[in-house]
C-alpha cells in the first residue's frame, strides 16, 4: 500500500525550475532511494516532502492526506521525519538535549521511553549523553541526527545523504542501522550520493537528472543497468 505518493511536483528557487514534474511513491515497509548526481534535485525533493520548501504545484499525499505546502511543524506530527543533509545537530547543546528537541511533538510522558529506544539503538549516544554535540565525531553526529529524527516516532523516515563525509567503515555501520530500522518496521526514503550502497539496501529506486526522473524500478535491477552503472557506479 502506498504510504507516500508524490505526483507531478514542480519546485522553483526564484526563477530556477529545480524540480520538473517529479512523481514517485513509497509503499509501507519499503526502503526507496533517490539517486543522481549533485544538483539533480534529490535534496530539494526531500525538503519539499518534509515541508521545508513549498512546491509551485503538484500533490504530496501521506497516508491518504494531502500535505503539499504544509509546514514542517505540522508534517512531523503526521508521522514523517527528516534527517537532514549535513546532520545539522544543535552544536552547543548536549546529546540528550538534541534528542529531546526531536521529541517535541510527542506527549511529555513518552519522551523517556523514546530516549531509551534511541539509546538502545545507538549505545554510543548513551555513553555520550552529557557531551556537547559539536564535539562529537562526524559518525557520532550522524547517529545523533538519526536518533533525533527517530524521537518523533516516524512511520516514514527520510534520510538525506547519511553517508556524506564518513569513513568507509562508518558508512557500513550507518547502512546496517538503516537496514535494522527498516526491519523493525520503519519505512525509509533515502537520498544518497553513494549509489552503490543505496541500491544494495533499497527495494526500489528512482534516478533523478536535472529535476526529472529518468529511470525507476527494482533497485537490484537498476544496479545492473548499463546506463546507471556507467553514470553512478563507476
């Protein structure tokens, strides 16, 4: 069943037409990835779905409800959360305070249980819960950004470039966690520069080029597609 449906989405930055009629869907329980070169429109698409950008036109339906143009503050309580590109943790706050910020839409009585869940998934964050977030390593900050997004108990978790700037070993660790989250019941929409990793973990994929979807289908089939291999897999 389709959890998220994006239809004929058009997004502009001023006079620049960044997203040109993009349509895709994410079914419940899937990992769906958007791949493409830098500047293809992957992050713009995600930010529009998350309510950080307003589309010029098009429909975004989440669990049957129209959310296009709805602000992010209203979208998070619907059950969607974005883990943004570049992690964007609150640098001067502690790990625990960052996580508590992620749970702001939850009833106060549920925050403690949500924290326990995140600490169980990310033991490193539990060890460092009093540490100032800005002093964490890149990998730890990525875990914190993911943990913060999970605090709102999303049914759909959107991840924007989770492997960016991380050492190969940490990339594998982050992707293992993404797989675990999905197996535990979270549907995932993944934007990722590392097409090889993204296609290896996803059920389905869409290839974006200059604001258009040029290919889509089963992720493993796309991994063996000549055009995709040439363009994105080296």
